[in-house]
C-alpha cells in the first residue's frame, strides 16, 4: 500500500502537481503509517512560524525588491555603472553583471532580474558588438548572480531552516559573491578584447551626472551594511526601513510609481511570498517526519561507511546540489534539502555558514544548468530564442562559475574570513 501511494504521489509530480501538494502528500503518508496524528503537523508549523523572529522580513524585503524593479532604478544603476566601467574592454558586460547582481540581491527571484533588465541590457550588448551567443549566456547566467549578497531572500531562508546566523551568512557571502563577478568579468574582458567592442570614453562630467541620478539607490547597500553590521538595527527593523526608504525614493522623490499602483506591486510580490510560505509549511511537515523517522541519521551512517574524507564528501555534495538546483526551484530546495544535508555536513566538520554559501552557490549555478535550469527557459522566452541556443550560450559561463564553486568549496576562508575577522554573530 505504501508503494502504491508513493507511486501515485510521484505520478502527481510528473503531471505537474504543485510542489507543496507533492511535499505535503509525502509527509502525510509518512505520518499516517507511523501513527502520528495529522494535528501534529499544524502544531509543528505554528510553533516554527510563530516563534521565528525573522520570517516577517521575507515579505518586506520582497516588496522592496519589486518596488525597485518596477521603477527606473535599473536604468539609473546601469547608467552609473557604465560611466564608471564603460571605458574598460568588456566594460559594459561587467556593467550588466553588476546591475543583475544588485537586483537579484533584492528580488531573490532570478526570473524578475532577466525579465526586468533583459530588455535594457541585451540590445545594448549587441549594439556594442558583443557576440550574440556571449550576450545570451551573460544575461542567462547573470540572472541569479546576486543570491550571495544581502539582503538576499534565499540567505534569510537558509538561516531560518538551518538555524544559522543570518548576519554571519550575509557577511560570508560577500567575498564569494564578488569572486564570481570578478571571474565572469575577467572572461568578459577577454571577449571584449577579442571582439573589439565599443568602449566608452571616461568622462568626469558623466560620472558626476549618473552618480547624482542614482545616488538614492546606491545608498541602499550602505544602509544595509551599516545598519546590520554596525549593530544599529535588527534584521526585521532593517527590512521595514528598506521598504519605507524604497517607497520614499520611488514614489515621492522620483515619482515613477503612482500610489494607486502600489496595490498591484504588493499583490505581485505577495504572490511570490505566499508561494514560499506554503512550500515552507509543507516542507516543514516533511522535515519533521524525516527527523522522527531518523532519515538523516540513516543517510549519514550509509555515507560514513562509504566516504571517510571530508574533501570527497564535498565533491559528492556539489554534484548532488547541482542536480537539485537544476531540477528544483531554490525555495523548495532550501526547505527540503537543507534539513537533510545539514547534520551530515556538520559531521564531516563543515561549518554551517560555509555550507550555506556552498549551497547557495550551487543553486545559483543550477539556475543556468541544462537541461532544465529555470534561467534557460526564462531567457528563451524573454529573448525569443530556441532553448538549445541558450544551452550552448551558457556553457562557457557555467565552466567559469564551476571554477568559482571549487574555490569557494575548498577555501573556506573565502566565506568565513570576514565572519572570523570581525567576530560577527
């Protein structure tokens, strides 16, 4: 009977049942056959959600990200970056990397970044004589490039699910995030030299003009860093402050968003948040069952009998997470996979904060990994190109990102250096 029920649930997943339905069904089957009342699911979810002081930051940061995406903030950030970096060979490609990273850090959903910035950046890349395949690959891989930067929503969720310091995760993601941009920027410079792309003339007047135009948006990362790491505000207070600040600059100062349009933006952002919270509740139920059934311990015992080296385990972990990142959306992966791998990784001596950065880097890469990485299909739709063209375009960027992943995985100091240096708690 158990096999039959599992078969039905798998069939449901294959025909397109929502993720939370599939996860909930697995949890209910597990609880039923272990004689645990279904009421325990509701009690566990209530206790987990009601007692968590950072969950309410999720809708706030998401709303702020959607406000920025709906305004012309993207144009101002791109113009500023272009004035600063456009004189370099490959300079505009680096501009695209930086702009995408900025917006993904606030929206948390790479699809929003590709859709919002694709129409601005892709034609500009082609106009400046970047190869079409390179431009497609750049936009596809850049769509998830900001997941390691605060106030990234996946970082917050990893901290909640993995019971890890979110402030430490924010600090730990800075150097690895910059590393990935530098690696991709180096490749972009090489392509710029080879393709003899158009270079901007450096102009102090243009730098001053674009800095003045984008000054309000450029202050946001400074506010986040100073407020959280300076100890002036909590994460929840920072989320509220960023929403208020975004509303003031986009509604009252720039006046690019009408007050009557805020309800539409709020609805769009809360649909994403609602989906995350529904999946989180279902995943929590499944996680509680797996813990009661000692599934992580069984997996740990099996792995320890086969793998004794921490470094070999990390190779296997990266392969597993790349597959997960390719076939699952990041929020489902966070909520289902993290509780499984956390105790196993800790048993091999891997710091939970370092594990968080490894996990998120894999998810970032998985978005653009064939055959079913989500960015590939979003970019195919956005740029009206066959998905096979996107597969080929993404390969060089995936290779570079995998090199970055290896560095992040096997040099823990890249992630933990700032945390240890400044004693961040």
